[in-house]
């Protein structure tokens, strides 16, 4: 693996390993309407819902007439970025995306080991895939992940295969070993890697895969060139002076910091319409951009543990912020973002009962009340909704 690919793998590993450290429950209360962000911001065109022009993974889009949600776009961006990091061309990413769409609709699938063709021991090993972040269940033999790779067939361990970066890398390693893979039809190249019972099916998704590669390739190249750098001009943001703090989203404060049902509600809930944009409250570096619950492709509930789709930013001097329950995110780990950068959209993923942003401020890892923190920086989260 190249140094660039290793750096990329470390960056993506952070977002998937976060699940192990995520709090078991985050009590949340509330839904409803709007507050935050000055009138000029609310009226600005940047404050719109997800758009296909926002080309980085984590934001839903319609590509070649197919609707892809934030989860699918996030995995697609990973697949394309790994290709760029390995020095491959866009066609390699196109083959991989067509394969992943046929096999899983570009979702990380776990497998509970229910296939009658598995021994009890093989079923138990396969079922360990359930302990890793996943977007749904498959049941084909011992196949797991977006490419439906099999640990019994030597693709890797279950733990490796449930890492989306490893899954993409091992697909590409086998692809480049196929003679003339760049010149043979896509479906033949994919089948040579997959050895599927339905080898001709990959051709159906070639138009989708080509357009999706085109949408994501520039961001992938930027990340491959500088894995720790910002991806510029990808998603719309707000004009904010360097060093400033802003309200992170529009909506009404529906639940504050403090004890809730015997547990600490470690932030403030700000509720607005679904897919209301969420912005970086200050300049920082993305440390987490991941699904931290068992699933994030649909709304969660109070019985589901974790933050759902979570973005965490490190602002330096021990200050971090968390943005939870997002319907989708538009950033990647290790990416530098300025205050006002679009980082995601309000949703209800994870331990949540309604659409809102759960916003936290932490000092040296310990949560503090975000409201006085923002007030000290000239922001009143409880101010009347200027749009109302």
C-alpha cells in the first residue's frame, strides 16, 4: 500500500473505529421549528438542502436518474478516493462502483450467518460482522460489505472486510491483476474479480457508475494529493471571518444541557426541518465523520444507541464540537474546515426521536454547556427566530 493510501486508510479508520468509543446512549428530546443563524444567512442560497452539486460523499444526490442517499454517497466517495490514492484511473473506480451497486446498492452489509451452506463454526464467524458498523444485512453464504466479499474465499478476515477502505483496496488489488482490465468490457472486468453467478449483471450499472465517478473524482484527487487537507469548493458554506464562532444551524432550542432521566444530556438540541444545513461552528479539523449507530440509513429511535451520523471537529487548545443525528455529512476525517463550512444536514439518526441537531462543546474531552460558551462569543442561541 502506498504512503498516501496508508494515510487515507488511517483517516477512514478513525470514523469506523469511533463506534467503539461512542456513548451508549444520548438522551434526546424534542422536535419542531427554527432558531439560529442570522437573517442574512437564512436568506442566503447556501442555506439549502442537499444538492447533487455538492460532490463529496455524505450528501444525497441523483446520479444518472438514480437516487442515492447520504450513506450510499459516503461509501461511493470512499471507493473512488481509494482508487485515486492508489494511483489508479477513473475507470477503476467505475468498475468498482458498478460492482458495489450490483452487489449491495453501495451499502456496507453485515451477515448473520443464516445460510444453510455454512457450518456452525463458519456461521458464527460470519455473524461477527454484526459487531461492526453496517447499513443492513445480507445472507449470501459468508459474503459481507459493499462488494459482498467472502472471508472463506480468502478475501480477508471479517474484521478487515468490514472496513470500507480495506474492502475497496482488496477489490482493486484483484482488479489490476486481471489481464487487459482497462480494455475489456466493464462487466467482464468486474466478473473476473467477483466470480459471480450473475456475471453479466454489472453492465447494467455502468452508466450510473461512470457518472458517479465523474461527480466524485475531483474530491478524490484532492484527498489523495493531501489526505490531511481541506477539499475546497466542494460544498457551499457561509462567509465567516477567520477565528469567529457562529450558530451551527437554524432551528429552535428544544432541549438544553443537563440531567435527563438520570443521565447527562451533554449538549443542546436545535430542531429545524429535515435536511436543514449544519455548519462548522468554528475553524477546525474533522476527527470523526461516521455513522456511530448500528444503522444510519433511516431514522433511529430511543432504543438505538449512539449519535447516528456524527461529525466531530477539533478546534485546538482542547476544544472540540460534536454535531449529531445528521441525515448525512459532507466532510471526511482529517479534513480542515473553516467556520461556516457546510458539514451536514439535520436528521434523526441514532438515539433520537425527531429531526434536530444535537450540538456539543467539549473541553479536554469533557462536555460543557454550549449555551454560555456561545454567549461568551457573542452568540445567543435562545434569540428569537429572525425568520419568524
